[in-house]
C-alpha cells in the first residue's frame, strides 16, 4: 500500500508560472523525499526534508513539511518546459523507501 | 545515473517462461533495490539486498526471486512470468556508508517487460 499520496494527479501550467504539488502520508517519518521522473527514465532525487524541518529550498524548489498534518508540498517557481515530468514523494516508515503515485506536471510554452 | 546499468532495457516474453533482469552497479554500494512501476500504483518495492547473499522481501514479492552473489550485481527472476508482471522494473542503489535507511536512492533507467 502507498505510504504517500500526491495531489493533484496531473497539473498543466504555462512556462513561468509556479507549480505546487502536495503529498500526504500515513505514519510518522524521519524525513520525506521528493523525486522527479522524466519520461522513459529512472527517478532522480530532488530534495530531502527532515522531520524537524519545516521548510527547505534548493534552487527553484521549495519544500514544506507539516508533520502535524502528515503532509508536504513541493513548489517549483518560474517553471520551465524542462520541468515537465512526474514528481513523487517518498517516505520510509520502516527501512524501505515507499513512494506515492506521483503528480504529472506539464509545462507548456 | 550513479553507475547503474539495467539489462535488458526492453523484453517481451510469453506467459510461463522464466525471465531474469539484471542490475549492475560500478560503485560497490551495499544496498540495492528492485521496484516495479505501474500506472496508478507508483513504485512498489519487490525485493532488496543489504549485502552479498543478504536479501529480503518487499511489498510485492510474490512471483519474484532475487540473487546477489557479487556486490555489483543484483538479479531479479520471474520464475514463471504472468501477464500481471507486465511492468517497468527499476533497480536502485543507496549510496550510503551505512547510515540512515532514509538516505536518497539512485535509480537505473528501467527495464520494460511485456508478458504476452
């Protein structure tokens, strides 16, 4: 069963706009990770936020974590066509990383 | 791609035949994982390994076996392939020196398997 669930399932925006996707999870965590997957490729790690952190930035990425609500959000600012991909959150309630079902982001020119 | 090679990249096989997928890494990392990816299910863990000859089951291990006789190779075998095993299979490694289980994974580019 999925530990994390992303919302929305699909998102289409114009280049230059911001994209926000959300992740909800079920059990307590040590950290939460976000990954990107381009079509036909493996997942690539984007950012990790620890359970004692509330916000983290990496370039155009901003991740928030609310452990009281068991939720996280990933914000991509000033999106580019190259950001078109699927995005997954992942947690490890035990020693095995578990992924959500993903958000498909399409950035149109 | 962190030195991960999956082979083959594509395979079509018939129901009931055995199939072996290979994951090869060049960096001698201890932890290796096999996931399958299906629409609506995201990635689900099949088996993982924490060292040579040390493996354990994941969420969807039925119908699959694994072997790790060398650090660099992690093999996934479908003993008798079924149509429900049509999927994209991803291998991953955890480049950690033994710290948190939660450290990021590096993925290969996948094997697309079709069982007819």
